[in-house]
């Protein structure tokens, strides 16, 4: 198994066991898994992002910790948060992460997720100048969110 996946799976198990919150001491976890602490940072920063539905807090120092919380919003709050966080531009990668998170949380059906992913891929915007693609994608993504999430 890939080390990053092993770390992520361990954190997810902590989240499941801890009522959607996990408090981690980076050095302790790294020692337990047998990796360097920076590997823990990498996994947290790449897999436990707001786009994927997580809130990460950290406190530095000797008693420092990293607290990861699975965000639980009602549907209307989540829609508003997503639409506001998109702003005027969104990359294909960020859009994909948001859609996968919504699908994983059962807020989009498989068909809806596929539709949104298809409509927001770079392929759809290849005729536009590069500097306009993320703006058009953001507008399309917001409209699709409003119409698909009930």
C-alpha cells in the first residue's frame, strides 16, 4: 500500500472513531507509521482540504497538535459556502475535488457528478483563451450546483 494512502486511511479511521474530529500529534503519528513528519504534512495538505470537506487547525509548539474536522453543513449552507468559495474563477482540479466531495457525501448522484465533471473539463473550454477558461468554468459550476443540489 502507498504510504500516503496508509496515512490518509489512518486519519479517516480516527475521524470515524472520534465523532468527525481527529487530533493528531504529527511526530507521534510519523513515528507510529515509520515516516518523516513532513509526509504527514503532505497528506494533510493534499487530502484534507476544504474542497474535500475538511477543516484543519494546528497549534505549534511542544504540546502542538493538528485537529482535522469533517465539516458537516446542511445542504443550503453547503451550497452557499461552495458558491462563495468558488468566486470568479476555479481550476478544473479544484472543481473536480469539489464534485468528488459532494458525490462522496451523497449530495450529488453519480449522473449529476458526471454531468458537472463533463461540463467543467478543460476540453469544454479549449476554444476560449486560457485566461478566460477558469472564469467560464466558475460560472458554469455555480449554475450547475444551483440546479442539481436539491
